[in-house]
């Protein structure tokens, strides 16, 4: 699930940069999109880890 959301975040952010923000530089769109995808991956990992730690503390 984590990888799927990361893969979906990349093209969505690319399209937002291209059409809503009107960024024409391909390098800028690439860096912003990759950063957003990595951020999604890391945030989901942090959330999953916190959930597992909370579950272990309850047991």
C-alpha cells in the first residue's frame, strides 16, 4: 500500500506542477514530484511505525 500511494503521488504532483502552478522547468517538476513522493513514503512509514509501537504498548 505504501509503495502504491508513493507511485500515485508522483504523477499527481507532476500534473499539479505543470497545470496548476504553471512550472515549465522539467527539472523543477522532477525534483518537486520526487520530493513529494518520498515524503508520502516516509510519512506513511512513520505512521505505520507509531501504530505498531502503540499496539505493542497495549499488549
